[in-house]
């Protein structure tokens, strides 16, 4: 498995580490970052034959991690040159104690976090560029659209999510009705619970709750599926055979979610309002007929449309982030978990941010 300046492979008997590149002061941060990902083992064979240049900083870093690995087992060092051996003996002889692990300060961690964020933004923009280029290609060549895969992902991401969407929306509708009824009953405005439930679910809560559930369910699945394919080198094999991974893997998922999410939002609106109806009858004694009649008066079609408009936007965000994080998975299984978590967090954050943006736009347009 490749980790920058380090390659390592673990089998049943031992862990083999191969160092490569220039182990000099300039590259120390990158090398240390790669070494931190190397697991410990009872028996390690460390090959230095791939190192093209070695200065004192590189040797000190090598000594530091050599001592760390030796605490957990035996380490056999091979492939070193005579010059490297002499430098190692010189530095090791004059070391009075082990080098303590360097602690990163607050500003260093903040700087690294900022750089990583900027790299993610840059990579995501490049991903979107390639994605839109593929979409333009499909517009020119519609015969290349993979309709069978789109239908499959509509079933996986849409139809199979109906149960969890129904349960979540029903409970949200009941919670809104229960909480609102307590306050409205104090002013004798019981009937206005219909306005609260209907408009809030259709315009805001229905689309957002549905998108958040789908981000946790389908967005994470997209990341895990594509990440697993990258680890098993299926994506590299596709490129070798001349197949575009964006056309085969990304666009069917994006198109499927952009079709299914608005339908799920509509379903969520209905179930959520029904949950509010049940709670209103139990808490305030408002019958279903009264609830429906009041709903027809206050809930115009425009509220449904304004909520449904958010569906394709949320779907594109969730699917694009999920696929993007899947392509970022590196050559180890731990990376799948990390990027799947990042996918869900990023998608939910962007959904909430864009929902706030829609609210501002609707308010400014007096909709």
C-alpha cells in the first residue's frame, strides 16, 4: 500500500516497509505524515534501498520511528548504503535519549487544517469540472446515457428508502403538532396548528429532513461503493479499458437521486402532514375533516412547488459529495470509514447551508 514516501505491505508473518525518494529536511513533514499511517507489528523488515538521498534530518526521523517500532517487536533494516550506516552510527552514538515525539501546536494544527480544506475545495472544483464535461458529452451523445443503471439506483436510493422516510416524517409531523399545540392552546388559536404543520413541513422540514436522511443513507453508500472499487483497483481497470468512471459510476447515481429525491420529498410532505393530523386530533380534538378543510385554505400549490424545487439541488449535492469522497479513498480500508464519515458530514452541512440560502432567496422574492 502506497503512502507517499513509504510503501508497506502486511502479511501473516511480518510487515514489510520500503522507503523511497529523498529523505531530506524539505520532505520531512510529508514523510512523517506517511510514517504515522504505518501500523506496528511483531516483526518488521524495513528496506531503505529506494532512498535516493538521506541527510541528518532524514536519519533522525528514521531513528525516531525505528525506536518506536522496536518497542512493539523486532525490526530488520536492509538495503542501506555505507554512507547511511555511518551517518546513523554517528547520530545514534551522540543521542543521549530517545527523541520525544513532536507535539503540534494549535496554530500548526489550524494551518494544516486550513491547507487540507483548501486542497479539498480545489479537488472538488476539479471533480465538478470533469463531471460537467461528462454531462455535456452525454447531452451531445444521448445514446451513451446508462438508463438501466439509473433505474437501478432509483430503486436503491428511492424506493428502498420509503420506510425510513415515512417513519421519520410521521414523527416530525407529530412533534411539530404537539409542541405547537401547547403554545397555541394558550391563546385559543387551536386551528392555527394546521397552518404551522402544513407550511413548515411542505416548505422547510419535509425537504430538509428527507435530504438529511438520504445523505446518511445513500450518500454514505455511494462513498463506500466507489471507495471499495478504488481499493480493489476496479476503477483503474475501467480507465485502462477506456471506460469513463464518471459516465459509468457517478452520473447514474446523480441522475437517479435527482429524480427520486423530489418524489421522496412529496411523499414525506404527505406523511408528515398526516402525522400532524393525528397529533392535532389527539391533543386539540381537531378532526381530520376540520384539518383538511383548513389545510385547503392556507396551503397553496406554490408552497409545494417551492419545497420541491429544493429536491434536485439537494440531490445533486448529496450524490456529488458522496461520489467525490469515494474517489478520494486511498489504498487502505480505514480510509473508507474516514471518507464515508466526511461524506455524510459534508453533505448534511451543505444541505442545511443551501436550505438557508433558499430561505433568504424566497424571503427576498416575497414567495
